[in-house]
C-alpha cells in the first residue's frame, strides 16, 4: 500500500508577468473575527441540546465543515444541532468584526488586477451576509453548498480556480487553520498563514503574514503597490 504525504505547496512569489493572479481567502479568522458569533451559537447549542462539550473543543476543529466537526466531537442528532447553531449565528452575526486593514488590503489587490475568491467551510446562508459587509468584489465564493468535497480536500480551492480561470501556481490561499494549509498543499496552491487568525501553522513552515496589510509587501511588488494600490 502506498502512503501519501502532503508537503508544503510552492512558496508564493510576486507576479513578474501579465498572467492572471488569484487571491483566495478563508473567511473565519482571516476576513472577519467571527469568534464571538461562534461562541454564542455554541452556547445556545449547549443550552438547547444539553451538550456539555466546551467551546474550545469545537474551536479546535474550525475550518472543517460543521457536520465533519460534529462527527469528530461525537455529537448525535447533528442536523438538529446544525439548525440551532445556524439560527443563532444568523441572529448574532452583528457581533462579527472585520480585521483591521483587511478591506483596504483586498481593494489593493483588486487595483493590482488580482482576482479575489473566498473558500470557506461556513455554509452559504451564514457566509453571504458576512461577506457582503466587506463591500469587496469577490469573483467566486466556494462553500459546502457547492460541488466537491470540503476542506481539507483540495476540491474547493481547485473549483474556485476553475471559476476564476487561474492556474494553481498563479494563486495564493490565505488561511489560519491546519485544514487550510493541508487543502492548499493538496491542491498545489501556494499558502500564506494568517497569523492574526485562530490557529497555528503546521510543518513544513509556510509563509506567514502578521497582519492583513503585510500580505501586500509579501505578494505585491513595491512598484506595483505604489502605482496601483489604493492603500
């Protein structure tokens, strides 16, 4: 039997030609700080369904699809739990806050002719209103409602790139959890770890950005940034 291991994807490099470039981003912990929303929703699940598992047990699986998390936590009646969690998440979505500098950073990449996409394990009913608050022109949004397997499978990243018409080597995925890093490696997409998010990178160590604005210096040439960025 052959055992497959997943090394790191190629390191991101600044574009040096006119090829189309894509910046794909996770949502929770990268675009918006949704931890208060998730914590409230999980508390509601505990109250209604009598689940004693603390929020930290749920949180360590962030990045995976909700049903996958429930299975890993051994939660039965996962569909009823999902309904409670999603209803509370929608009701408290106003508690989410964008990370400082993220909107300006996204607009700078748009000004530099990068195509933007979101790849998240958050279901579309919860993801759409949160993304609308950012006011950014995302050319594709891939959620578990779409085709293919969910992270850490490579499917959502590759399907997002099909949507954008961009090769994996000409894209970068920005995530904050181990499943993001694994998904990027399996898709052959260069990965940048968002150190402002919720998780830690795994070996082999990926490129890391300490803040959203640091993505600019990491991925955009200085000349291009000065001439075309709105930041």
